[in-house]
C-alpha cells in the first residue's frame, strides 16, 4: 500500500514539473528580431544635368556667350547663323538601340553693342537625364508638370508621326515643355530668360509653329 502511495505522489510531482516547464516556455517572450532594413533616400540630383528654370540647363547658363558654350560642349554637330542670331545643335553618340538626344542652344546679340558677342537665350534638350529640382523630365506627364508649373500652350507643331506637339510655357519661371498628344507626355524641355516672352521667338528648329487660339 505504501509503495502505491509513493508511486502516485512521484507521478504527481513529475506532472507538476512538466506543466511548469511548458508554462514557462509559453510565457517566455520572443527575442526581438534585428531590424535590417535601411531608410531608402532618393539620390541627390547630379548638378551636371540639373534644370534650373530661367537660369541653366546642366552646365550651360542663359546669358553664356557662344564661345563659353562651345568650350563646355565642344564643337556643335550642326547649326545655322544669320542676322545676329545663331542656332547650335549637339547630338549624342549613337549607342546600340538607344535613341539619340540633342542639346540645342539659340543665341542672339545684345542689340548693337560691341564686341558683337552672341549670348545664349534659349536652351532645349530632349534627354531624360536632365531633371528639374522636382524631378520633372522628358517622359513626365502634363499632369505632373502642372503640379509645379503654371503652364499654358501658345503653339503646336506636327512631329514625324503627324502628332500634334504643344508648347506649354511658364514665362514667369522661364521654362517651356513640349507635350505630345494623345498621351500628354513631355518630349522636350526649353529654358529661357524669365523676362522674355518667347511666344513669337521660340527656338528655331525648322518647325512650322501654329499658334494656339483661345
């Protein structure tokens, strides 16, 4: 009889120990996992390709002489000059299937001042590597552009695909955007003097500009 009682007590002790161990295991808090994620920050814009409306396009500034622009970009690939005005165009090198891009600069003189230097008045690009401080670039939508600029169309032309390309200008900030229909996508950006109305003097690219009538 005594042996049976001892056996029963021993069994109770074993059950109690196992229950306590399981409870401790359940209540033991899990070790927090180390946070291996890092904050993702946008890369700082490259000043070599920064668009500053009314001021500069990359390394070229509105008001730079033609000599200074040529010293920066090298000899232009094409151009035209007459009557105190000039247009110079630089074309990117062909790389595989990548489309070629251009930088076009329109120059004019300061009246009859001497020496008769030519000064950059308008600078146009069609490469997506150039961006405004708000990350607006070619490929941006008109809706995105309007979030930062008060633009209005003043003319349009027909591209090679016979699509209308509207020129939207924000004169106060000195920047214009060429917007292709029907997808309302920016295909080129031009900066110019904020104090100049370019409605009748948009950068001459052998395009027939058709005025937009309200």
